[in-house]
C-alpha cells in the first residue's frame, strides 16, 4: 500500500511539473497550496480511471479530509493494508482475464489474416509460420547470423495499418539491432535477407509479443507487420 501511495504522489508531482503555464490562465484567487491540491486530485482521478477503479469521489474526499484533520476514520485504518492487498489482487486478476480474452480475439483475427495472406503468390511462409514478401533484392550473398548485429531501417504496423514504431519516428537514421535480443520473427526473418534487401514480414503473435503484447502500442495476441531494409551487417 505504501508503494501505491508513493506512486500516486509521484504521478501527481510529475503532472504538476509538466503543466505548462501557457495552457491556461491561473486564477490569482487561489494559493499555490490550493492549486497543488487541485492538481493532485486530478492526478489521482486520472490514475484511478486508467486503472479501471470505480472510485466513489465523495468517500475519497471524506478520507482525505479525515486524515488531514485527524478525525475518527469511517473505516478502520488498521485494516487498510490487508484490504488493499486483496483488492489489488482482485483487480489484477480481472485485468489478466480481460487481457487473455482480448488476446484470444486478436490471435483469431491474426490467423484469419495470415490464412488469406498465404494465398498471395508474392508471400512465402516458413515452417514456423512467419510470412514474408521480397520488396527489393539485395546483393544475394551477404546474410546475417542470429548472433550478428545488423543495421536496419524499418516500419512496424498493426494489421489495421497503425504504425507503432519506425526508424523514421526515431530520427530516420538506420538502427543497430542485436538479432539475439529481438522477437523471434525478426531473428528468423532478417537471416533470410541479404545486404541491401527490403522485406515485408507478417509476424504471428507467437513469433512477436504473444499474449503479453507490448504496452498500449501492440495489443495482446497481435499479428504485426514489418517493412525492413537491411542496410549493413556488423
């Protein structure tokens, strides 16, 4: 519980520090303490919404007031840690169940997509289920090994075309990638390429980020698509 409280406070302070003065005119009738109180309240509310808590705002305000004024607590404070641990576990269980259900939906969509994509004469499928399309041939000779570091340009998309990452977003320069430290689809796929080639990879979830996904950018169970140019092998 202490960690949760500290985290909420840190989020609140961060939110306050990032608020730009140009975004709104501050009303001089409020003191700095009052403004900070308001922004901390906003931060707590935003965090609770993000976590999916159905917060009773009146009880939240009452608890803050009772603690600040040293009044008798509506609920026994000594039971707080135990209750909150159990409550957080229940919330995590709910999130995991929802995530697994969504992952199953996304995996089915991915399998359907790959099944149709397989009929494209330009698309080849490996034994693992990785699909690829040659957009530009390279020198045909120099190919990387799984232990190599390669220099690439790339664009990563979801099936709906949403770009979740690219070298263009990161300044446009080629990026050094250790093939032993990336998703399986990359490790396998880039070894098929020769220097100077451009491939499009269709990567099923089990060769990508699986049931965990990758933050908000790549939902659980997602099939992802990468356009990759192999610039150099180091």
